[in-house]
C-alpha cells in the first residue's frame, strides 16, 4: 500500500497507514519528476510517498 501526499497531508497519511498496517510506515520524498503525482487528499502535487 502506498499513499501519495502533499506536505499538508503527511500527518493524515501517517495516521491512515498506521491504522491499516499497524506498523510505522516509510516516508520517501519524491524527487524524480517522472514520479510526480497528485496528493490523494487534495489536488496539490504530492511531495511524499508513504508506504510499508
């Protein structure tokens, strides 16, 4: 499971991941412009991929 999120929604993504997998997720900063996606909670550009 991966969640793409903007800076504003990182805390929400953390809470969702902890609830879903019951482990601390890994935050990866998106640096490659080819990997750019939009935030899953708003229309802003995603800055992090939160996953396990």
